[in-house]
C-alpha cells in the first residue's frame, strides 16, 4: 500500500510543472487516475488523498468499484472499449465515457441514460494513427460523428480522446497529440465547441500537456504495476 499518497503528490507536481513549462494554467489539466486492475484499497487511498476522478476499462470491474465506493463522491470515467450490450449499465453508473466511436453506441447511451443523473459526458475517440487494431473513429469520419453526438439529448459532447501508437521521443509524441488538438479546432470552426482533450498516459503525459491536454489518464505511474 505504500506509495499511492506519495505518488499522487509527486504526479500532481509533475503535471503542474509540465503545465507551467507549456505556459498553461496547472488547474487546466485534470488528473484521471486509471484504476483498472488495481485493488480497491489503492483507489480508497488515492481518494483519501484528494483524488476524485477515476478511470476503468472493464464494465464489470468498474461496476464493482462504483458500488463499493457509493456515497464517497467519486467521479467515474469509462475508458475501455464499450460493447453495445453493455451500454445500459454504463449509462446508469458512469459519469463520463471517453471511447465513443460509433453513432449507434452514442444513441443507445443517450436513450438509456437516466434523465435525473444529468447528461453523460462524452469524448469521441479518434484513431489518430489509423491503426487497424485500434478502436476509435477515423479522422475523416469525426465531423459527422461529433455532430450526431452533439444532438443527443442525454449526452454532453465534451471533447476528443486518443490513444496513439507508442512513439519514441518527445517531439514524435507531441505530433500525435497536436493532430487531435487540430481536429478539435476544426470542429470548433464548424460550430461544435468542446472543452476537453483526453490524451496522455504515464509515458507521454508531458507531450500531451504541451499540446493542450485537459485530462491526462495515468495508471501505472500512480498505482504501480497492474495485477
Ligand atoms: C490503461 C490505460 C491508461 C493508463 O495507462 P498507464 O500507462 O498505466 O498510465 C490510459 N488510458 C487508457 C485508455 C488505458 O486503457
């Protein structure tokens, strides 16, 4: 258990430092603690130390952790691949979904979101490298999907997310993130305004912050190796 509190403080310092180096406000970069395959005890330790936003990739695992922390005011982000037969429980239990890459999935989430919870926050995942193996919509198809999501009543389109192929070196990492930033700008030119770029993980958060990340998703650097 040693470490989560210390790691959290250290990571927050590093994020703030990267933000200042990038001449951005440290408060503009939110830490999403990626707790997939981490024990509940570490989530509780991070929460005790002030962390509120947590990310999970697997529906069942996420639901168990949400149930176990009910009443503690954690904010839950779904960041894994979402199958259409799992949309209902996600719509009913999570606060954010970062991985929307089809209009059908988005429509199901909107229909299934209980109105009293308020809109579900959505990021559209873009396959910036056009890799066959990766989830995410191709950049060409992004404008239509973003427009479709923006119309859905129980969803709030917050922005874009990417999970680029691993790159070596700061400049190469920046390039992929810069592309996502440009896509958000071009959506803005089309009248679709968003406030979120979900990008950067343990190994490349600094490059993401330099390119405008507002949410960085950090797992192993905070919690250690996954089980
Ligand atoms: C697992 C995961 C992360 C966290 O990765 P780390 O390298 O452990 O920081 C971030 N984003 C997504 C989508 C993930 O699946």
